[in-house]
C-alpha cells in the first residue's frame, strides 16, 4: 500500500511529489516520483520553517495533488512518464501489433495517414500530447494548400476524421499498454461530416443501365449485373470463385474478399467481418448469364493453354490470374459516361440493390443479412431516407384502399 508521500518545492509553481509503494526484490524502497505544476504560485524557496505554510494556497493545491497521486499509485493506475516520442511508439505499434493483427490494406491505409500525422506530432513525447495539439493539427488540415493533389482548399471533414481515427486508435493502445494514463484523442471532436444520402439509381435508371450493358463485353456485363443483383462489395465480387457458385440452388457464397496493396499485389483475405460471410440468392436470369461467362472463360483457358495460371476466380485476366480488384470500378464511370447515364460510383451498385429491395417492401433485417452488415442499425442508418419513403408510399396505398372502401360504403348507403 502506498504511503502518504512527500512534497518538495522546485519553483514558484513547480513541485516534486514522492510516494513510497513497497520494496523491490533486494528489499529497497520503491518510490514513484511525479513533478506537477500548480495554478497558485509561491515565491518562497522552500516550505521548511515557513510560517505561512498552513495558509499557502500553492502548498494546499500541491497537497491535494499528492493525495490523488498516492491514490493512483495505490490502485495501480499511475503510469510512469515515457521517453518515447509518438513517432517511436508508432513504429513499435506498427511492427508489434498492426502488421501482425490487421489486414494489409488497413495497415497501408494507416501508413498513408501517418505520413502527415508524424510530420505534425511525431516529435512529441507520447505523454506530452494534449488535445490542443490535435485540435491545431486538424485546423491545419483544413487550410488551403495541404492537399497533395494540388487542388484548392483543405482536406474534407471525412478525411480529417480518418486521421483522427488513426491517432485515437494508436493512443488508445498506448493506454492499454500502460504507456500513458489516458487518451487525449478521446477528448477532441474532429470536424463533423455532413450526412449524405447513399448514392444510387432509381429502378428506371437501373433498367436503363442494364439495357446499355447488353452492348458491352460479356465479362464486364456479368460483373456489373452480378454486383447489382447481389449487393456485394467490390472486393467480395472480385473474390468470388466458381466453388462458391451453386447453380442448382441459385446461390453464391461470400467467403473471401480480393485486395491489392502496393508492393504485395493482389491477394485474398477474410471478408470485412463475421456477418460478411454469407450466402445470397441470385435471380435465375443472372445465374444464366453466369453460365455464359463460365463457358467463355473455359474457351479463354483452352486458348491460353500452358500459360493459364489455374485461378478459380470468376473474374480473371486472359492468362487466368486474379484480376486487379478495382478493374471494374475504374471501368464503370467511363461506361456510364459513354451511354449518357448519370454518374454513379461502383459502390452505388450496392446501394441501388439495397434501395430496390427497400422499395419492394423487404424487411430491413433481411436486407441487412443480405448485405452482410454487422448490425441492422447500420442498414437502418444508411437507408433511413429510403425506408421512410417506402413507409410513406405504403401509407398512401393503404389510404387509397380505405378511401375506396369508404366510398363504396357511402354509395351503398345512398342507394338504400
């Protein structure tokens, strides 16, 4: 158990607190030392023999902090100051934790954000990082001229929040590893990101897009149609293998995702989360298109001969290698522009699939499971506007029913 402790005056507002907390293996007293600053100041060089000590506000404040310090030591909550800079701790964090436990693409994303972060606060001691440092950094990211692409203006609120999330994650692990007592990022609010409706097509626009696809290469037509029909993520689409397709049951299993990281190339990984592992039903017409694509791929394999790499992926290069995961995502906007269709990001196919199902009256829980969301609340949050719109349309249909029934009853009463 920690002792009461002692106080030593170091300056006008500076004090050294010492608390004893047991003995080490050699029987020597273990002491925890902490230097603190007080709001009140005292011009006396020492408290020894000071006649004003009982009335000294500075001394009283130091004694209060000593009591809190002693309690922290007693409960094992006190973390001794670290000499590590944020850059040095981050290097260890990447080596010992991130690169061992996180997906390569996630690590690559962290490293990209850390380039700016370490330039700004990498030199600071981990325990010296304050909320004000982070607030100043986020303000700097909003200034004109910080963008690497040369465009005017600062980073978007969403991009700044990504930087904040990286810093917060690293500092939270510093807390867990008892390098610092608390996470300063938890006391900072990054810029608010305006909520936007999910970018998607209406049913009519989706039909026009499918019509335009009829004149495109079979591989591209199959990929876009399959993405719309299943609502899968781009990486999941590119991770499909023929063993995942059940032509008898008209289903596809989402068992992996395909990713690309500079320096490593294209590789498979586990889906985003456990709920992302799922089996989705596919319309019979889309399965028929898949059969055509499978036959075309078999012809490509025969043509490639010994050069075929043996990949079982649905979408491969001419020699059978897994395609670059963002091939169709890069092609899609150009396709839309050529056919004078409204702009839509590739991920918008997933949103379009979901909103069409909402419009058809499918329950949000079923849609959530089909999309592989971790919780139904995620689905409700993303598609709340469309769910509300579908609810209003349902009410209008019921109103029409009730109105028709009321009119019939009125006519019967008049005829009587």
